[in-house]
C-alpha cells in the first residue's frame, strides 16, 4: 500500500514539474516545445517606398488645396513639396500676416516632418 502511495506521489510530482509554464503573451493553444528558446516577435513590416511616396503625394495635394483655397492668402503664391522628412515651402506672400497664415495651415500636415520655409515676403 505504501509503495502504491509513493509511486502515485512521485508520478504526480514528475508530471507537475514537466508541465510547461505559460507565457501570458504566448498563445495557449500552441505552447512552445520544452527547451525551446523564446524568439523575439518580429517588427511589423515597414511600408514600401511606393506607399510612402503615395502618402507624401497626398499630403502635397492637400496642402496645395489648402494654401490656394484660403482667402487670407489672396495674392500669395506658395508651393509645398513633401518628402519623407521635410515639407519645403517656396514662393511669395505679401505680408508677415500671410506668412504666419501659411505656417499655421501647414502645421497640422507636418507630423514628424520638418517645415523648411523658403517663402519670401514681397
């Protein structure tokens, strides 16, 4: 009787120590095999160059519409070109107030991009 009890306890202890520990970030339906090393989760793929140029082109088109459609910029001629790191403004405005308005309109589109202001007051 004692042997049976000892064998049951030993087999239960062995079974308990062989249970894989579950990582809360791991899918419980597919546990890693025992002894398998945890692999870092790969970073999501970055957008392709074509995706970035499409976004840049869309921002450039939006800026063209915003700058040409603002009544406070009547008489001004401002162009914006957009790349992955800059929004470059070129052209002319008639006053410091118009310059300020241009920068105010461009600000929300800048995001992480630097605004390079080459606009001249004439």
